[in-house]
C-alpha cells in the first residue's frame, strides 16, 4: 500500500470536483476550492475522521468496499478506479464482474433526483447508492455486507424481515421476479462469477428459491407498478422506472406516483421523515 500516492490521489480528485458535480448545493459563503473532506465522507457513507486519515496516510489498508464507495463519491473513471485500488495495495476488480463501480454518467443523472426515491443497484440487486427518500422508504442498505448486500439473497434468506415492505399477496410475484433476474445475471456473468456463487448459496439455504430456479425463467424488469408498505405512512402505490447502463450491469431505479394522489403526498413526506424505524426493523 502506497499511502503517499493514495493520499495525493484522493486530495487532487477531491479538489477537482465542485458541489454541483455531485448533486450538492453551495452556500453563499463557501470559500473551499473543490469538495470538503466531510462532503466526500458523506457521499461515501463513512466518517469524516476515517476519510481524513485516508488522505493523510494514517489509516490501515482500506477494504475493497470502502474503496468502491470512495470511487463513487469522487466520480472516478474506470481507469482511475483501478488505479485507486492498486495504490491501496489491492488488485483491481474485473471490470465486467465487479459490483461496486457505478458509471459517472449514471451518477450525474442520480444526483438530480432528490425529491423522489431513487437508487442505483447492481445486476445482483446490491444497492450501491440511495438518496434520502429511498433510505426513508427502504432503509439504509449500506449496513449490509457480504452476500447480504444482495436484495435477492435477503429476500429468500431473511423473508421474515425483507418482505415487510411488500403486501403478502405480492410475495410470490416478487419471488419469481427475483429468481428470473438472477438467472439473467448468471447468463451475463458466467459460471465462475459472484452470480454463480449466489445461486449456489441460495440453493443450499432456500427450498423456495430452489423450486423457482428449476422453472428456468429469465427476464429483467424495466418497469413495474406495485404497492410498498411503510411503517409510518402505510401502503404507497408507486411506479418504478428503470434505466440500465449499456452493459446491463447497473440500473437506476426511480419511484414516482401520479400527481395529486395520496401516494404522491406520501412520497413527498419521505424526505421529511428520514430513515427511521423501518431501517432498524429489517
């Protein structure tokens, strides 16, 4: 691990970004050139102290998940992402199979979505970035690690908690959709991929998954109309639109409701409620 190179790289890229580049508002008295350390830390989902130690070369070797979060916060290109991993002493993940990288162009679209739930997920159902309304609706996904980062995994392994946000009558449809999505991911990623590892683990742990997997269904959802359950606001009827990247490995999900409806009013309240009880119950 080259701590000096890592610190210099992070400092220069932080200084090269403006708040508007990452969807942040600028106050009238702002004097700092580029982003502040606390802003990068906020975008990366870590403490300011930890990020500061990274820049100053005082931290232990960061994990791949930490580096992926920093790369997203700094809007690094694929080449810059790989360099970040290498100076931190880690091998750069395969660009076609890694789930932590988010294309900067997709992040720029995401940055403009602050008034309705929006999130970016990987092909394996891992939530990579959420805005505040999405955290209020789904809970903060950054607390999950390992296979539990995948919503598909949690859906079958932790059904008693993961399925709370869907009405019971919709569980079977969602289960089938999760399995069909994973089979599509396996076809794209291959037999030696994280998708294959996820299939093996789910087959071992969930009879429900195994039965549905044997049906050989394959598809990706580009749009959906569904009802979500929130602990304070109750049922919210939403339309979910999906924007895939060209390689189909990442998707931007945007949830909206028809203007003037009760559901639209509830979505507006999500930003006020913040990430409350639902995150602690799941």
